[in-house]
C-alpha cells in the first residue's frame, strides 16, 4: 500500500518526508524509501469563484475585463458554489492531481494544519479532482521530529473531521455572501454622492472597526469626575506603612462607584482627621497564600504580551510565532485559542527540558532547577480545543540564528513553559484595619516568602498590565500587630483624584477585546453565550483582520494606539446595527460550532447568512454616502461604561479655603 501525504505547506511536507525516510526530492514532492509520496500546498490552492462567474453575460465590462458593479445585480447568491484553482497555484495543483491519480497510490492522507481551514484546504482539492480513494487524517500541532512521528503512528479516518470541513466551508461561503454583496452595495452608495470610494464590509472586520470607533468616541466625550482619597502614613514596630480611608455605606457624598465626590464632605473629614496622632487596630489578619504559575500562551495572549512589552503589531507577532513553528521548529502550532496542555504531553516534559538545557546558555541554571514531575493546572484535557497552548518543542536550535524580535517572543514562550515545573510562589498576605478618630483606615500587603515559579522571572511577577499604584501598596511589608494595639499616625493627607477615560486600544488589547467580546455587551443571555464562545474572528484570523482594516484606511496607528479614521467612522454611521453588532457576529461563530458538531447542516447555516446579506443590500440601496474630506467625525457607537480610576496628585489644593 503506497500513500500520498498532502501537507498544508512545504515545511510540514518536508518534515513528514524526513520522518518517513526521504529517498529523493522532485519539483513539488518527495519520495520515500517505502514508496510513499509527500507533497504539499501553499495554504489554500483553491478559491471561491468571483461574482463575475455568476453574473449574466450581458453585464458591461470595465477596461480590465471585469464586470461593472450594478445595483440591479444585487444580491448575488450562487445556487451552486463554484471553486477554482488560484492563478499562481496551478503548477502545484497539477502536481497534486497527477500524484493523487497514480495507480500505485491506494490511500491519501490529509496533512492540513489541525484546524478547520487546514481540514478544508486539502479536502476541497480532493473533492475538486473527484477523488474516490480512502483518505486518512494526520493531526499534529508541531513539526519537530518527535511530534511528526507520533502523528504518523496514529492516523485516523478523515471522515472523523467532516464537521470541521463543513464549518470551514460554511464560513467561507458566508464571508463571500456578506463581503461581496455588502461591499458592492455600500461602495455604490458612496458613488451616488459623486465622491465614490471602496467601502469594504465584513462580518468580523466591521464589528472590530466599531469596537475601536466606540472606544474613541468614549475617550473624546469623557468628562473627568473629581473625587477625593485620604491616605495615611502609620508607624508600628519601627515599620512605616500606608493605609487608605474606607468609606462606609452610610457615608454622605459618594457616587455610585463608592468614590467621595463632595468637596464639603472631604473638607469636613480633613478637619476631623487633621490632629489624629494615634489609631487603634480593630482587625488584623495574616495568612499564607499560593500564587500559581500563569498558563502557557494562546496566540491572543502572546500577541497581547509582546505588543505591551515590545510594541510589536499583532500581525508581526503572528508571523514571528509562525516562523518559530515552521522555519525553526522550536515551538508548537501558533494559531491556537487555548492556554492549556493535554496530559499526555506531560510525559515529554523531561525531554523538552533536556533539549532546552542543551542550547539555552543563559537559562541553564533555571532549567536545571525545573522539576518535570510537577504537574501544574495547565495540564487539563477538558480545556483542550482543536489545539493546545504554544510551548517549546524538543527541537535543538541555535539561538544565534533568530532575529532579535524572534528571540524575544521565543523567550516569552520558553519562560511560560518553564514556570510550569516550579512550585507555586508562597506569599504572606496581611490585612490591617485601624480606627482613626472614628474613621476606618485599611491596608493590604503581601510579600513573597518562597519565590517558586517567580524564580523563572528573576523573582518578580511578569504581568504587564498590573496597576503600578496597586503594585506598590500591595507589596508593602506590614508589621505584625494585634487587635486593640495602638499605632502611631504620622500623617493623613487628602489627595485629589480624577476618574480616567478608558484606554485607547492597542493592537494587543484589541486582539483581547475581539476574543473576549462578551465584556462589551450588556448583561443578559447573550453575554453568557458570548463568554462561552470564541469571540469574533479566530486566533488565526484576528491579526489579519486588524492589518486589513489598516490597509483599507479604516484604522490607523498613532504611536501604539490604534484609532478609527474619519472614513471608517463615516462608514459605521451608515451601517445597520445588524452588521456591526458583536452579539450577532459572535453568534455566527457559535452557529459554526453547531455545523462542526453536526447539529445543523451547512446549508441551514448559509440560509441565515443569505438573509443577512439581503438586508444589508436593501439598507445600502436607500443610502447616498458622502465621505469626509479630512475632518474627523464622531462615532455613533453605543457607549461602553468604564469607570476605571486612578488617583492623581493635583497641583491645586481644593481643601485650601480662599
């Protein structure tokens, strides 16, 4: 029995050929000693036919031969979908077709990447050429030799993954229906104004644009609210520490968030506390607590981390992770939405650590202290999706070959993995409450008593989003006190603070927002559905969506901040909520999961998308969209409440009476 292995990309195909015992290479494929043949795609070799294929022959054409966009031709809804070979992929397609039809090939193995698109891109070729031979499925999330050999020894029937293929097919058809029809319809609406522009609309890119525009609108319309915080310096057992006045439920002058906003009340409290010299401890608690290592990275979390630390774009980080996986074979499959690892991989821990030790000079001392018998919470089969989290492989590499940005991202991944083989950090957490002239001051402090996994990071927490003020106060070392003990009051000072607007999106935080879209909808049944789902877009597509919105001029970078442009805002103003509502686009992903599990058919899913496309076309047909000539418009996006506040020292003292 001779088999034909069809990989998603050349690097995977060549790794499989090496594992099978490659005997010779030819243009577009490799032969093995056993007679098996390995070939490959370059991503999708096939594509859906353009709208021109479905339009009548009498539609006028442009100078380049494409058919003109006309309102009377919309919506374009294919009765029977047609696919075609991409123009620049015909040579490789013919190689695959010829090999698949060879008489000595009895079985074909789909070696697409382990996700929906990887399943479809091989299946659609086999369907197009009319393949009748049995098909097996190769499933691996890494291209190091150990992972490849393991996958080759556990091939399964390709039929097991038919749901993934159908979901990918439904996604492809739906994106075509919405994108092709809505883009044409709204572009024609802009042409009616006499200043036409290409207005691209998509089921994920439009809600993503709306997220940014809505946030921009919040920031530009934010009105800061002044409030007052009382900080006290105390001393006991030769230790000085800081505590904050706690406002009770009956305290006058508070807003809905429990902040003191009444200046007169603040002045009264200042006078009441001004001469305090002693305080009485009314509560003291100290306890040990464990701080567990963070989970390994998903694509979204590594994009957020590397963007915050190094300023790399989401697309740049994806490309780096792809190179680490595909070119260097140092990490596992990067396009993952999962931060957990299957328990079966725990048995490889010692081998991975040994490999890392062999070429990580600067981490040798840390790696030597790692204990591969430790099984952190990251090993959890119930949390695994189509892929597991991104981790190092057993591949021995040469760090000098990596570019600076590749090395930085790689070290993030390595350290996250290493931290799984250290015990949790042990902290001593202390809480103190004191009575000062009838008012309650409280403070919390925690100190590390056993570094545990923090040793991987030099003894410090690696969180990049930690509030600097909170970090300073929570890490203070507090004295050991007892209830009833008297503590010296050194000074109590009122601090003027102002509420802060929500932060502008960066590419990293926008990726997180797309993934955790439930944070941007009101409480209700939809919120839970969204929280249990995958957000908008996928781990594999989000970076590309942001990059495309930038290329089309709908989003722009201002430093690290990502902003909606006037053209993007104007487009949103004319689009129906149905098109930009994250609830509906996230529900789209939920429906695809039903297709994947076989609970609904691909056709049933597509019927709903056809109706959606028709609504968009009807909406656009009634519009004349005039685009801004450079002045910044205001978004009509719904507000997203965000009351995050941080005390700021004021140059003006409002407590000083004139």
